[in-house]
């Protein structure tokens, strides 16, 4: 009887041990899959760091641009999709420094008029753009009645082409309109000395001298100048 009870007790103990062992194994497996406090702390810290990094990246997005973002934002000028490229392609080329658009500054005065009386009325091989520009300016000033400034502008042109008889005649005519009679006559005589082969310009100069003498009250000198102008014209 006692042996039977002892065997039964031992069997129940073994069963309990087996059940306890199985429970411990199950608990061990579950425990192995759960993160430790350290792991959880590390993960939480890591998650916070990652979140912080993402926030920092968003905060710095204004100045940190990846390679792909850079190439998508800035295109070379040769790229047909570039706005700057399209605008540059549609714009006219900028002229280089020192170059001028032919005809832009010389429109009011024709070339044939500007080349008169260079070395006595012979057509010059090339027209100086600076002289033509000054002639245009002087004409505008004379039309506005500003004869002193027009004369000063013509003197600048003469400084560039001192042998141009037609420029001297223009200056003489401007001084006549300004009322500087004796200077006008002197300038007309200077033009005649340079216009040896331009008879038409010489006649104009003599007529200008005749007008000066009339205004000065010298009728005889005025008539003589008119006679000389008529002789040269015939």
C-alpha cells in the first residue's frame, strides 16, 4: 500500500516536473523574443535620433540639396528646357564694345553730304563716324537756335578732320547766324583755301562773305564778293 502510494506520488511529481519544464521552455522562448530594457531604450533613443535627423534634414532643406535635386533645379544653358536658355536664344546678340550699328548714328545726314569737300570736295575714301555724329548734333543744335553750342560742336569735328573744307564752311555759316560777322568771313576764306577743286563750295563761301559785307554796310565789298561767286559758278 505504501509502495503504491509512493509510486503514485513519484509519478505525479514527474508529471509536474514535465509540465513545469514545458512551461519554463515556453516562457524562455517568449522571453527571448521580447526586447530587453536596454534594447528598448536603445531603440527609443535611436528612434528619437532618427526623428531628430529627419527634422534636421527638413530644417536644412533650404541649403542642403542632393545631387539629384541640384541637377533637377539647375540646368545648363544648353538645355532646351531651361528658361534662361530659351530667353537667351530668343534675344538679339549684344554688340561688342566699340562696334556701332551702321546707319544708326548717321541717319539724318546722307553719306554723299558728309563726304563733300574733303580735300576740296573730292569724295573721301571713308566717312569718319565721329565726324558725322558731330554734324548731326550740330544740326540739331542749330535748328534749336543754339548757335554757340552748334559752333563748338563743329569745332570738335574740325579738330578730327582739319582739312575738310565743307566743315569750315558749316562753321562759317553758323558764326554768321550767331552774328559774329568778321569771324564768319575769316572762316569762309579758310574753307576756300582748302576747297581748291570744289568750285561750288567756293562760290558758297564768296556768297557768305558778300552777306557779311552787306551786314557790315560795305556795299562795294559785298558786290565784289557776289561778282566772284558768279564768276566761279559759271
